C-alpha cells in the first residue's frame, strides 16, 4: 500500500488482530495491463492473478471472496459466522480481495463464501482497512466487549 494513511491504519488493525489470532496479509502483484485494456486483456490478467491467489491459500482454510455481488452481513452476523458457527469447523480463514478489476470468476465460484463489504466500490487500500477493522470488531463482539457499541 503506497498511501501511508491507509498503511498505518491497516497495520494498526493487524497489530490488534494479532492479539487474538495469528493474522497475516499476503499480497499478490496485480497483473500489469495497458492504460485502456480490452476485456480480453483484463481476462488474461485476472487468469494470471488467479493462479497466484490459489497458490497462496492455506490448506484447509475457509475461503471468503470479497466481491460486490457477495452476501451482505452486519458486524454481528459476521462475528457469529466466524466464531459461533461450528458447522464451519475451521480455525483458518482466508479473505480474498481482488485488484482494480476484481477477482476471476473461478476464484469467486471456488470460494466457500462470497462477502460484500458494501454495494459501493472502494479503493483496495480502503477495503483492506475496512475488512481488518471488521475482523477486529468480530473478535470484540465474540468476547462481549463494549468496542462494538
């Protein structure tokens, strides 16, 4: 993340999260495209990114693809999904955030779940901060903290 404002915010929430769980961010380089790429060029780029993304997903992780067409949850519902749902039976979660052209359809279809942060479009850096804050909030909700209020 090139903007120090977003980097500082993301690092702060990552530090807070690491007080609850081992959390890490794995960045995949976005495939370089021309200034005005064709649909075919975008698909080629997404395909190349897909290969990199799939190779970094931890074995046994419950994968959640962030995309606008995903399921909308409030903070309590997300916390219950992550901590109150024994059906998932996993301690590993992998949240996948796409680049400026989103995620390859195969990533979305192979994910265990699709999640939407909003119907609005956010820059990648802001989406990362929002996701990290919401994950921190989920831990605080699960422990009964007043942070959520």
